C-alpha cells in the first residue's frame, strides 16, 4: 500500500524541518511525500531543497491559500491512501503511518481512518495544552459538533476522487466542510486508531488564536450549509474543545 503525505507551507522556516524529518523517519517506507510551498521568502525553500532527493514531488509557486495548496497536493498524489502533515506539526512517533496502514488492511471496506493527537506549546518545552482523543466513530457525534482531528485523517484516493477536493469558498475552515461532506453527507466508512498520530503546535496554521472568531463564524456557515442546527452544533463543538483544554489545565 502506497501512502501519499502532503505538506503545504508558506514562510515556515522555524518548523518545516521538523515536519519533514518526522515524515522521513517513519518506519513504513512506501511513502510518496509531496510538498507544496506558496513561494516562501523566509528561507523555507532552502530548507526544503536540502531534502529534495528524498521528496517525491515538490512545487513552489503562489497560491490562493492553504486549501488551494492542499488541493494541488491532492491532485499530484498517486498513493492508495492520502493524508496531511502540516508544516507546524510532526508525527507523534515513527510508527504512525504503520498504524494507519494496518487499520486499512484490517478491513478492506474502510474508506478512511483517524486517530488521536496532542496540542503542545510552541516553545522548547512543548507543554501539553490539549489532548484530542477521537474515540470510536459515530454519526451522532458528528451531528453534535464532534469531528476527528483533521491531521490524523487518512482517506483512500478512490473516495477523494469520488467526493471531491477542499471547497475554496471557505477560506479558513474548509477542513470542517471537507470532513462534514465526507462523514455526514456521504457517510463514508471510517475506522478509529486508538493511538496518537500527530503532535500539533499551538499558534500554527490551524491553532492560531487570532483567527478563532473568524473560524467560529465560518464554522456556523458550514454547518448551516450542510443543513444542521448551526448555532447549537457550533456551541457544542466549542464546548468539547474547552473541556479538553480545561482538563489538561486542571491536571497541571
């Protein structure tokens, strides 16, 4: 089974190398690694190019934002299964992809898998900020504001070809629309991996506090777009996140 991993980036000179290394040190070796850079100007490209002989496909050109870049990567991908490694993040350990492959091989009807992840502080201490335990999949959970942690989600190429790319009408929360479309609208068969897959840094592309209100507003539009009770579901989604954050804070 060939796994395509896509990293998109723009001016991530301080984090891109850890993301790359976490992919290249996986103990599963049938990996197609694709990097889509938005024409960085801060030295990111120079770091990427030092690993170019180990990167399957690499392009650097202006884009219309993160989701446009992801779509470019999806269109380049040739693997049986496709997932993302954000440029601010890294795999939890060297066995993450092996676990994903094992989950797909366990059930031939599986169209997607997901696992657990952690958020850590964006400093050398990497303090645990939030623990994201996915738990078994349930459509009722999705209707109540739960979604699997986006960077832990790996989908078969065939299901992506069938149900489409990221919707560029949504600029900062298109991953929510993407997951809702696949899980709620098309009800693809998902399997849960009871294991940590990724380590995410606070303040990165998907955890920047400055964008929280904008994400909230776009989430509302997305849930309404999919015919759900948007106000209630968004409130429940944010309540889930707050409980996870407070649980770790109280433990510390």
